[in-house]
C-alpha cells in the first residue's frame, strides 16, 4: 500500500512489475464497506455552544446547511465538525488535512470521545463507541485505540520508561510485566539507552518518540496522531515521518493522522480527507487530489505540489490511437510519473500503460513533459 | 438636555473636591464642637450592653444549645486536644514528665533532617542554626509553643485546603462561589474576627488556631487550584486517551504535576499562620506572641525585640525550607540530581538520617540536658553561659534609651511635625465637625470620586458606623489611615517608578520588600515604639512600612508593563526623563496606581488597627479592651464592625474611582 511513498528508488523504473502487483482501484471510493472498515464515521457533528442550541443544529436542516460564520452569527454556536462521513480500512493510513480552525483536531478527539460528539455514529472495529458507557469507553482507550499528541503530553515527573509504561500501569498491569513491555517498545522506536532519562532531557524529536512508544505500548489496533510532528523542526520532522512509515510497515496498525502539511499528507497517507470549516472538501488518494481536485480550494492547495512525484501514469495517459507505435515498454498504471520519465523519454515509441494484460492507455513524450514542466 | 450638558462643560473632579473641602472647612469653623458623637473609653452605649448580654447568654447556653453542643463545642474541643497534643510533644510538660516528649535536641535534629531531605544541605544548616539560636535566646519553650500552634494551623489548612483546591479546579461553579469568600478571608483585618470567634470558641488557644486557619487557608486553596488548572490540557488528554479514570488522572497526572505550586501554597500558608501568632496571643494563644504582646504593653522594648527576633528567625527558617522544597519539586531539579542521587545511595542516606533522628529523640526524651534548653554549660570547671537572650535584651534596651535620648532631636520634630500639622488637623476636622457634616462631606467625596454606587455604599457604611456609637473613634482611625495611605502612595510611586525603570534598583530593593512582607505584623511595631514611644504616630509609621512593599511592587510592575516601544517613541520625540515618567509611564500605568492605592488602604487599615495596642487608641484600642474586660466586650465587637465598615467603604470607593480612571481593580492575587 505504501509503494508511492518509496520515492527515490531508481530501480523502480526498471522493475515496473513490482509496482504492478499493486491492485489499487482506479478511483478509490470515499466509502468502503463498513463491515470491513476498522473505523467508520457517519454523520458526525461537533457543535460548541450551549447544550440546548448545539444539539439542535445537526437535526435542523436549515441550521445544518448554514456556513460556519452564518451559524455563529445566528446562534452563537461554533460548528467545529459538520456532517462528516468516512471509513478507514484495516491497516490503512488515513490522513485528515486542513488548515488551523478547520476542525481536524476536534474530529480526532471525537473519535475516542475525548470531546463528546454532538451527533452521528462512530464505529471502531465493529463497536459503536457513541453508545458506550464510561467503563466500556475506558476499556476501548486502554486496549484498542491510542493517541499521539502535538506537544507530546508527557509527564515531566516520570522517567521515559515510566512514561511509556503509563498506559499499562493504568490498566493495572504488574510492574515487572509493564517494564518488560515498555523496554521492548522503547527499543522499537529507537530510544534504547534513554529509559532512565526524564522527558526534558530529551530533544523534541526524541520526546515524540516517547509519545509514540507510549501509544504503541498497549498494542492498540488503531493509532490516532494529532499533528504529531508540527512542533518539530523540519529535519527532525522528516526523520519522524520515516519512522512512522517504518513502524507502519512493521506493526501494521490502522492509523488516522492529522496534519496541516500537504507534503506530509501525501507522503504518509493512503487516502487523504481534506477538511475546510468542519466539512469534507474531498477524500481520495494523493494522485486523485492532485490529478482531479474537487474544487478551487483543493486546486489552490495542491498547486505547489511537484506533480511528477505524486501523479501516476493512469492520471496522464491518453487513449491509444491507431497511429501509435505500439512497440514501447509496458508499465503499470500506478507507477509515479517521475519514475517513468526515463523509460518514456528514452524510447521513441510511447509507453503502454497495462493492468492485468489489458491496455489502458499510452504515455508519450508530450504527456510526460507537460507534467515535468509543471504546466 | 443631553445637548445642553454637552455645551456647558462640567466642572473638573479636582474643582469639585476642592469645593467640598472649602465648604467643609467653612462650616467646620462655624459649627465646630456641636453635634459630635463622642464616647469615653469606659463608656458604653445601649447597643454595646445588648452585645454584652448576647455574650453572657451564649456563655450560659453553650452547654444546652444543640448548635453549640454538637457543632461549635466539638470543634473547640477537637482543636484544643490537637494543640495540647502538639504542645505535650514539643513544648509543655507532658503527663507526669516535667518536660515535653521531644526535647530541644530531638526537635533540632528532626528539623535539620527534614530540611535536608526535602530541601538541600544549605537550608538544613540554616534550620539547625536557627533553632539553636531560638534556644540561645532563652525562648525555647515559647518558640516551641508557637511552632506547635503553627503546625496545628497549617495541618488543618492543608487537610481542608488541598481538597477544596481540587474541587475549585474541577468545578467552575464552586470556584465562583468560593472566590469572594477567599477574598474576604484575606482582606478582612485579622484583628476584627477574633472577638466574634471568642464568642463562639471562648478565649484560649483553640480560638487562636481557628483565627490562624481562617487567615492562612486561602493561599493553599488558591495555589492548589491554580497548580491543577495550569497542568497542560494535552497531558490530561493524553491520560484520558490511555483510558485513565478520574481518580487516576488526579493522582498520577495532575497532583504530581502541580506539586511545586501546591508546596508554594503551603509555604504561603505557613507564613500567613506565623504572621498571626502575635494577634492570636490576644486571645491567650501561648507562645512568642504572648511574650511580644506583654512586653509591648509594658513598653519593655528589649524583651519585645528579643521575642520579635525569634518570630523572624522561625519565619525565615520555615520560609527557606519550604521554598527549597518547592524548588526541588521541580522536574528539572529532579533531572539534575538524577546522577548524584543514585536510588541505593539515597536510601542509605535516608536510613542514616532516620537512625540519627531516633537517637537524638531518645536522648532528648531521656536526659534533662537534651530536653530543656540549658542556660549554661559546665565543662570541667568552666561555666559557659548560653543566655544570649539577656544580652540581646540589654543591648536593645540601652540602644532604645540611647535613641530616645540622643535621637530625640531628630525623631521628635518628625513625630511632632506629622502629628501637629497633618494628623491633628485632619482628625479634628473629621471628629469635631458635626457628625452629619462629616458624613455629607465624605459621601460627597465618594460621589465625585466613584459615582453614585460608591456614594451609596459609603453612606450606608457610615450610617452603620454611626449606629455602632463609635463615630469619633472611627473618624480618628480614618484620619490615621488616610495619612498613612498618602505616604504609602507617595513611596509607592517614588520607589515603584525607580524600580520599574531600573532593573538594578529592582534587584537591590526587592529582597528588602520581600523581607518586610514576610515579617509578622507586630514585629514592625517594636523598633518604632522604641523610637517614637507609644503614640498614634508609631502606628502610622508601622502601617506605612507594612503597606508600602505591596504598593511599591504593584507600581513597579505597572511601570515595567508599559511597552518599551512606547517609551522609546517618547524618547525619540525628545521627551526628557521627567516627561517620559509623567506623560507616558505614569498615565499608562494608571491601573496599577489605582490598585496600589486600593491595596495600600486595606493594608494600612489592618495595621493602624493593630497599632491601637501601642497607643494608637481609637478603634484598635476598643477591640483590645474588649478582650480584657468583659464589660467592654460589646463595645469591642462594635468596634470590629466599625473597622469592617470603614474597610468596605474605602475599598469600594477606591475601586469605583479606579474603574472610572480606566482600570479595574481586582483583589489581591496570591
């Protein structure tokens, strides 16, 4: 699933068949089957304001249709999350992207009811968490879903290992057992040797590794990330992104990742949900967003993205016409443009885009050059 | 009408105030001495007699009335038992033993070990030296009585205050309810609620400790709540996201993270409790307060100074130790000491400390020499005197008589100048005018300064003061308060501007201000009694010194709060330093000036009343007389009420005036 993330692999061009194993649907749907989905959100609302008015907003069509500023002027309520629907498949990295104030942090907190949603249902691994009592909710948080925070949320009075073991301590695990488990996780995130340090003795990146380890310690099925790397400087951020990719490959958790950084979203996300003023603007894979932005807002967002690194061949191919020289190489539709540049430009004949032996289209010099030149 | 009002410019506030003053003076000249309400010190009104009767009937019925039987008396008995227990432990003969359970050696070692364990070795040395000094002063037993009272009050404060702080942090509504109560507990002159408390809890140590608790509890509540609220929401969320229960969040996340702030709260509570020991002595609470009080009453400056010094030593030791403990509670420090304090090494040190303490306590339990602090040591044939106290007393006495004899030429004119040219005229104007004239003049002034509401409150309060029958004493107290406040504000502006503009001045002066604030109220009085005798002027000087640090700090913070860029802009447009101060910095810190005046007034009033003990006369004297003579109990109670009424009027009028000046004055923040 993470093939398009492995950029910078020059051998990808000569081994198109590796990519061809990927059977990504041409257009991934915004919704998947809820029976298979790990997380399934339907009609989710969070309206801040006095309880009586706030609960009326989702159920009153007139109010529900209003824009955020209109609603605030009219009722004094702030609609942080408006009528969201989405599904996250098991093992998927689902990114929610939006600018500050778009409601994305509220959304991720609603998922485990750190913030109580106003309306809608949230199903995690088959359980409707909006109906859960306190005890069941605690069990869910202890065992199934964990979260990584922007400013880490570590306990300054505890050592690294005690921070990592904190969730296990809360569950009531014995000291020896939780220390053993914490040591394992600390090794996994590359913090070996810092077990006895205090958080403030570590750099920001290392502190976030502690946060990551704490979230991993309980072996949850789902991990939520609330802008985990935006407090870090750019180089550290890149390392940490690689770390998440590596961890995802090793432990294969379902992840919901909040960010305001488009390049981070494209790098990590199998699918990306773009939020604006609490509403969904578009859900899709990186190439879908770049290749077919839903509106001007998204188009504006993706304008600066280097298209050749995101778009795949299926997005730039044209239909074959009888005049085409069909002696060119075959490549899979989800090969990233940048990795196909040499193959296309070196041969005189256009490259054939083929899935399962079926010809989907061709890519010639003009198509490639149009993307590379950034037009 | 509105348009007309706009055309005719209303006369300025200053003009109006001058008008009121001139009118008052003219009428005073004509009507002086008529319609005054005066009452000789031993005279009482019918209200006072009725209050006396109330006192008697409460005394008669306290063992039959269920409210007393099952509630008030229970508290009284419980507190008394607790104090007696601590006194048996530390200060008073216990059971059949002629000495307390733990003698001086045990106490010194316990304090040193606690200071070292929770603070650092430096404060451990300080604690040892300080407590030995108390013994050398010849004040071991009263010091331990004071320590016992302080411990009792602080333990009660912590046991009640921390849970309350937790509630305040968790429930918004509760915070709204309790904040005004805490404000009241801190701003009401401590002196005032002693007498009503004796009505309920009788004269004795229990009432003393309860008064200390009332005054000292707010800081620990406020700082506990503040510390808990300051815990980052994300950290709490992280705890919730891991599935912690509310008790787990509190115990494992919030309380540990707020630990340092809570310890600071305990520190302030200890300081507040200690500053009350002298006042608690008025209701027969034992200890150093008694010594100071008796010495002040007999004008024995040497003894008063020695005992006052002991209170300061106790305050400094307890302050430093708890401050060091709060520093240590910081996570950084935690981290820094990590390498040094290997857990095994640390456990070893604890064990050694425990054994040393046990041995010291055993020795002090068993041997007379280590139980009662010896006044001399006989080693071989030489006798080593340990009675530093008598030396201190005689030095002070001779210094006092020298000051009175040789400084009289300096202090005398100052005292007389202020007394004859400011205090007496103002006092005459206030109390020899017909009462209704003073009443009208004050209410009119309140109206000009603070508007309609302020005038209404002033009128109500003054009306009630008239009702107490203590109009003249109230006006005398008001005169002293006003004069002291003027001096406080002048000092506040002078030093505040200096400190606000000059970081080095701030660095140099601030420790002195801190020291003045930590010192218990009565201790101020001692040197001034020496210099100026038992007069009203002494009370004013003590009040100024008590209130000035607060005012100076507030002004300095206000001046520093003026944006540097604005000051630079003024400078770059050619302002002189004087112009920068008067045209930019002072006008922009008008809020701080108003707050400084308001707080200055409240502090001054509290101290002027205390000075009633040493010749300040007026309301303070009435309250004190209420403790000593049961026939004056009702009058004392009425005087307390008059003090509160004056305080409310002054507070409200200055607050409204401040709001009009463009700032909002909030109550003292701890």
